[in-house]
């Protein structure tokens, strides 16, 4: 095993051979094994091993896989268009489908019902649930296809929270957008933001960020930044 992640009552593991395995609840097909049956032991996510998976991300009831060719695939719940496959209905997908219009992706992350992708050109793309501005595109609408988050460039890492998002830039600054009732955007307010705002008062260059995705029923959301001097 080279990576693990956990979503809403299920887990994922990425193996060195590029295959992905899932276990746990499967009501919305979040295990990607072609069924909606709960699994008490790991099962192989269908069709992914032959393509070679580079990274995985587990959301509320859906999952993403970043392939070595820079494309992204998704499976599970699609009630908020979080699979990015262009579907207009609420149907779930029991096997992986390709996220439309994305290439050259280097990292992915998922929140409760939205997804983020970082491309090799340093831009950030988002799709899925957007009612609290967590897609960062200036609207509060859901999006069934990926769209670029405006105003961001030179990004080196992203993190998706329950209903908010973070981006770490190469200059060491952090930008945030989305739901802010608990101050999780770090801009000194409790105002939701549908475009990125700079996180204030970090006091040093940041080397990593993490947005708490909490769980699908409660929202004690918060954000973390690790500084180069090991400050948190």
C-alpha cells in the first residue's frame, strides 16, 4: 500500500501496482466495484489497475483517482454533480467514469460534495457542490464539469474541506474560499467567500495546508497550515 484515504463510512487504499481497493459502506457505489453492496473486506475498484493510479481521494459518498497520464476518474454519488462527468441527474456511478475536460493534473482532493484538481500549469479547477462558494468561481451554483478557479496561479497544493477550499501558492501564501461560519477561511471574518481570499497573519512561509472535511452530518470545520520553521 502506498496511500490511504477515508470518506463517509468507507476507506480506500492505493497499491504499488496502481490498483485501488475499497471497503465499508457502498450505498452510493463509492467503492467502485460495480455494486452497491457493503463490503467487510477490500474489493478491487473496477478497471483502474490497468491504467495505473497515481493518487486517490475519498469524499462524502464518492471517490476520485488521479491516473499517471494526468486524467482524473470518479465514482459514487453524484447528487451534487461532484463526479464531474457531465451528468445532469442525481444518478450514482458504480464504476469509474472519466472527469471531463481535465488533463495534466498533478493532485486532487475532495470535500463533502465538491472536488479540486491542481494542474501542472499551477491552476486550480473545481466542480460539484457550490452553494457556499466552495468552488471559488464567483458563484454559488453547482457545476457538473470542472471550471478554473479565477485569480489563482502558481499553486503547488490544494485541500478541500467539508464546504471550503484551500490553495497553497509557491510563494508560501495561502488562499481560501467557501463557507466561513466558523472562521475557517482565516481572513478575519465569518463571511462566506465565492472567490479566493488571502489567509491573514500566518507569519511565515507555509509548506503544507489541510482543510478539515469533518463529516457529512456535522460541520466543525477548520484549517491548518504547517510553516517551514515547523510552526503550526
